[in-house]
């Protein structure tokens, strides 16, 4: 009887040790497999492996007060050498607030503004001077484009050419 009572605590202990040992063995196998040279890994020359996960950077950075190349590099994930290469005409020690720095080697060209309208329809009170001021076209250019019109005789409804 004494022998049977001593065997019971051992069984209880083995019930807990067996699953714990199994978990440890599985963890050791996982470590060995992950360290194995035969596991498929990313090639070191792939962009993601060298530079981390691909980030989508805007093409430009507008300099804010207190910005330095080091701070901009930290925020964008670029190096200061890359910033200098992308912006060869910029002095990194004399950044101007509001200046635009390239964050890409070949940034896209700024979008072209839409073409101005070809004609202006004269309204009551309009003159060549007023039309020139509102459209940003010089008075001389308006006069050259509209030799048939006289500033003194403009009438509402007349069409003034603004560009060729």
C-alpha cells in the first residue's frame, strides 16, 4: 500500500512535464529550421532587403524652419548622401525655408498649368488695362493680339484675344 501511494504523485508530475517537454522540443525544431541555410530567404540584392520595406515617398520636401539634412533624412528614410545627390545645387548648411528638395533621383516634372482661355468676353466697364490685370497678360501683348480693337471703343460682348 505504501508503494502505491508514492507512485501517484509521480504520475501527476509526469502529466505536466510531458506537454511542457513537447512544447520545448517543437520550439527547438522551429529555431533550427529558421536558422537553416536551405530556407528560402530574400536575396540581399533585392530592394526590400537593403532598404527595408518599400515606402512611398512624395517627390519633394518643402523645407520648414529648423529643418536639416539629417532630420529630413531621418523622417524620409533616405541618407544625407542621397539627399545631397538628389539636390546637387543646394547647400545643406544653408537651407531656405520654403525651398523644395528632391526626394527622388528623377522627380516628375511639376504639372503644367492649364492653358489660359483664348478669349475674354468684354463686360460693361472692362478696358484693356482691367483685362490685362485680371488675366496677368501685359497690355502690350493684348494690343498686339487685338489690332482690330481700340481700347476706347470696347463694347460689352466684344471678344478680346488672350493668346494665339
